[in-house]
C-alpha cells in the first residue's frame, strides 16, 4: 500500500493561520514582529532561500529587512551589521544565511547574534536549553519536522527514531527534540557502515545527510514514517531528497515528498520563532 504524504505546504498554511492571532495581538500592543536576514555574496541558492523567507514575512504581516554584504566582506563589517541589528527596535529575529564564505569564522559570527533574537536557534544558549530538554528558540527545520509528525498523529514516545545526519542545523537538534519527547534515538551519518542495518530499525526515520537518494526501499521498515529533509539537485537539474521516494513509498506508512515536504515548514517555523521572539520582547515570555 502506498504511503500517506506529509503535506508540508498545507501544515504550514495552518501554522500561519494560528500565528495570525498572535501577530494580531502583538499589533494591538503596537508591535510588528521584525525579521532581518543577513546575506553575504550572490549564491543563487542562498538568494532563493532569503527571498522565500522575506516573502513569508510579508505575507504574514511581519516587518523584514535584508542586509546584503559582499562575499569578501571583513569579519568586522559583518559583526558591525549584526551588532546594529541586535540593537534595532524594529528587529526581533536575526538570521545569518549559511553557508558563510570560508574566510569568516562562522562560529564566532553565529554566536554574535543576541540570544533573544536568535530565531535560527544556533546560539549556544538556545542549543543548551534544548540539550537540557527545555526548548526556547529551536532550529527551524527540526521544529517543523516535529510539528509534521504531531500533525499526522504519529506517536513519538517509546518509538525508535533514526536520524541520518549530524549537522548542527538539522541532525543534532532533531535528535535532541526526539529525545525530549521520549523516543529512543539513533544518530547515523552518511559514512555509517551498514547504514541499512540501523535505518531498518526505525519507526520514524529522518533523512538529513545531504546525499541524493541515500535511503532506499530495502533499508526501511514496513510501516515506518519517513521524513526527508534532503534537497539535492542532480546534474540533470532535477531536485531529489535523501530518500529514494519511488522505492520507499510502497513500504512506508507516511513519507514526505521533496519538494513540498519539509521546506515550507522550515520557513513557517522561522516566522513562528520571530513571533515568539517579539512576544518575549514585550514580556509575554515563551522563551
Ligand atoms: N542555510 C541552509 N539552511 C539554513 C538555515 O536553517 N538557517 C540559515 N541561517 N542558513 C541556512
């Protein structure tokens, strides 16, 4: 039997509808949540990501700003820009679009974003809170995945979740969120030997290794829920995930497509985190 599709776009629309009430309530107190994106260089992929984030802000009624800097800008220039945004009254959330050029110390840059404006959830403060099991501002993609699982009514507590990928943006925070909800979690990566041995044990499988079609049908358990965070462009131009959709679909109970699965949820969670940060700013603390 074919799996049911996680419809990320539809769940994102519901998320925006719920956020509208919180944005309206902030508006009544004279606050318009504001998001700033810092974009270095002219990578087409980063430009598309930032454009989608700005569009989502505008559609949700948020203020948005994009600070564009040259790819060869100095670390001081970038830190000065972030400092200005940290102080700005109009801005409640700041993202520095990744990847950064290699001459910059990404760790130092990301940690310079004020923790209460860190809507990517990359600061050590916010990551530490997640480790402790008290999530504050949580990285957007893993947060979106959790909402997709909940929306589908998939039980997390007591289940075996396997995360393929160990990035700071997705794999590690994803594992922490699943642990906080009582799953038994195995974290693999693209170099894990005999990867299929682990993925075949997953009731919930999150693929986030950045390797096209890494997970194939014989590697998954019948009835598993599969979320594909990968987005890879093949040489012929086609976009595919980390999961081989055709072979996995017939075995899984749920599967997220690429595109149209996790992507819209990542952006929706960025807007949600910005609203949360604005609420925190006016003392309606959710952080
Ligand atoms: N580049 C790819 N994904 C992300 C993300 O979630 N946040 C930022 N800032 N950059 C990214």
